[in-house]
C-alpha cells in the first residue's frame, strides 16, 4: 500500500481509470470520468489536491481530496480548502488510521499552496472519525428551511391532503408577494462569504441544476428524488448579489408554479426577516449537516480565531456539492 499526494493535473491514466472505478464502487454511483475532470479542473487553482491510496498493483483504492475555493473575509479575498470525496474501499480498510495518515500527508501540499484552513461537512458515518481521530472541530449545524407544496406526498399518507396543501401554498404565496413588497429585507453580511463568480458557478453547477434570471434576481435550484419525495433544493436566491426576501419569494414561487415538486428546501443560515419558509425542527431534519474546520497552518491561528462562531459564516447547501 502506498499513499500518493498530488494535484489532479498529476493523475496518471491509470490513476484516473481506477479512481473512477473505486469511487463509484465506494459510493454506489455511476459517474463518468468527465464528472471528475470537470469538478477538479474548474477549481480556482486549476486543479484539486489529493491523497490517493494505491494497492500493490498501483490501482487507486482510496482517496481524500480538497478543492480550493475563494472566500471573502471583510474586504480581503482568501483561499480555503474544502474536503470532499473521501473513501477507502472496504477490502483495504485494514488500518483504521489510514485516512488520518493520508490527510496528514495531504496537509503538507495544502500548506505549500497557501491553504491554511480546511472546511468539511462530513456525513454521519465519517463525522465521528474526523472529529475524534483527526480532531476537526465543530463550528455549527446547518439549518433546514421548508415550504410544503403537497403534504400528502411528503408524509407519504393521506394523499387527499395534496389538494388542500397545494391550495394553501398558493394562498401563502399571495400573502408573501405582498410581504416581500412591504418588507424586502436583505441578508446581513457575514465575516466569511463564498465568492460565487462565473468560475465558481462552472465548478458547482451541473446540467441538473436550473438557473433562472428575472430582472435583478437570479436563483438556482435542483429537483432530487428523496425516497419518493420530489424535493426542490433552492441552492441560491440573490438580488444584486445578496439573499433577499423578494429573491426567496421569486425562487419558491417559480418552483411551485413551474415544477411538480412536493416540497422546497433551503439549507443554510437565514439572516433576514421573511415569512415564507418555515424552519424544520431538529427531529424532522433529513440528516445532520455539521460544518467542521481544521486550521492546518498554525501560522494562521490568529487570522482564523473567529471561525468558531457559526454566525460569522454564510455557509449553506451552495457551498458544498451534495445536491
């Protein structure tokens, strides 16, 4: 077994082939090679950073990747890394510390490329490992906000409720159309904000994501089948580059009128007054989404001393590519 630390640009033909095969096997996916080359090549550095686990035949059987993104901290533009695509094939999980070893080696390459902080939203299975073994620290949990369109489909019984909930959703939209005109609040600026320029959008959005522009408002959404519930994820809704009540209304209204979604979900902070979306109670959240951080360059400790306050972040579903 060997750990190979490299950029995406340095993958060999064998690396790409076996990386694709092992990733798809680990996550039960069917991604084409173009999915990975597009995802990594469109990062701000022109590539992502990887620790690859190779077996004795030189095939990739595990990976730990970090994609660089640009964030604004006040008026300063900084580069942060986001850990993604972490896996080891089950047959090669003989050393429980292997992921930790891979990450330790990868950190050296990240620091060399001026990345001092790594972010991650680990899934339920990986969270305990990264928190207790690798010692990533919690920042806070992302919040779910919902707009129910067809209640019967969401709760999966009493389908007759769909008629009433659909009618109620239109009444609610009518009320919010008025409220958005009266009180069109915009989100407060956060200390740390993702830069969503054209380069970012090219990396983040796939053909399955829908982009809608109406006047000064732009929003993105994707409909995903969540165990039989057609869920429309509203990833972003901005009016002149800021989340606003009016932009939220336009996004949700469009989804209700133009799609057959059962529910609209927005995931992330809601730093503005609005009467459209309802906060999902913790016990009903589909899954926990913990934002975690690791200051990998100790010279940056003072610079990042404010990252542990969750209110300092504008971090939601737009920031990572699970939907």
